[in-house]
């Protein structure tokens, strides 16, 4: 009785140390019955229990029998799976005086996810390389999920941009009928075309005269409207003009003055002579 108690104490003590080092440890007796179960197996399986045959819970991937065991087999790596095919393990096996010690590690990859095993990082010993691997795997999964989410947003944004582009192309096919202003500019920023809406809202011809240090800007616009009805035609002509004079700096190159008119605002660039400190810019509101 004392010998059996001592033997049982030794097995329990050994298994306690084994489980601390590797919670995926199993101890089998010589009849291949489970007499020691690592703590992670209890989380990974709800059917495993002491006294069960190993082959009731798992299956070897290669032909294997403990009955033909010899020392040469201890240098090999063995693979086994759970009966439901959700878990896969690789293991080393050691024969002892009371049975076999099976030291295993779960295989974690795209097919056998860590969730299949019902464990988390905290269930592994801190020295286990699997901790680092699983951490990297989880980090990569999060990064991939974030990248996938960002990609989906970019795809939706591109769809919106493409839709807007198609709408603009459709409108540009008939610019003269478009109620919105349409301007076509060359690569050298020269105006090539302006439809009626643009002419009414943006385009106006200015005359710029420079006399010494005095610059005069003037513009004239004539607008006509025609209305036809039975028996008569009515035409209206509107005429508007604009003129403004002001002095310009003495260091201005008067023959290189440039002007740009957009949104009711005339912008003048007055290039400086060599040695002057700054090019001058003027803004004039035109209504």
C-alpha cells in the first residue's frame, strides 16, 4: 500500500512539474489510458478525462503503436489530431517506468486557429515560443483587418470619385447646353473655350493702358436678350462699362503687366525691375 501511494505521489509530483513547463502534457499508462492531463487539454476539449483511452480522443497521423516502442523512436516528432479534426498537435514521447509521457504543442496556423483550442496567450508558459508566435499572429490579424477596412473605404471613395467623373464627362459632352460655367484651359493656361454660362459669370475683356506711372483699366460689356411671340420680336440690349485708374510703383516693368479675372475679381501682377525688392500684386473687384 505504501509503495503504491509513494508511486502515485511520484507520478503526481512529476506531472505537476510537467504541466508547469508544458500544459499540453499527457501521461499514459502502458495500456494507453490517460492518467495525467495537462491543464490546456481540459480547456481545449470537453470530452477528455482520466481513464479514457488516448485513441478515443485523438488519432495519430502516421501508423504508430506503443507496443512496438523502442529508444530510437524517442528522437522522432509525432503528429496527432482531435477526433473532430479541429485541433492538431506535434509531440515528443518518452517512455518511463509508469507509462509514456507525451509532450505536445498545438499547431496554430490559418487552418487551425488558436480559437479552435479554447485558449489564450495567458494559458501558455511565458518561456514558450508559441506565446511570441501567437502574439505576432494576432497582431498580424489585427493589422490585416485594419488594412482590409481601409481598403474597403478607399474602394467606396474611388467609386464616388468615378461616379463624379462620369457625371462631369457626361455634362462636358454638351457644354453649350450646360447651365453651369465650363472653361477649357490649355496646358499653358490659355483659355480655349468658355460656354455661355461662363461668359456671363466669369469672362470679360479688359483693356489695360499704362501711361508713365498711371495705369488705367477699363472694360465694356454688351448683353442682348431676344423674345419672340406671335406677331412680334422683342430685343433688349444692356450695356455696362467699368474704368479705374491708379498709380503704379516706379520699379514696375510696364510692358510685362499680367492680369487674371476670376469670380468678379481682377488680379494684376506688376513685375519688378532688376534690383527691385518685390513683385507687386493688385486686386480689383469688378461688378
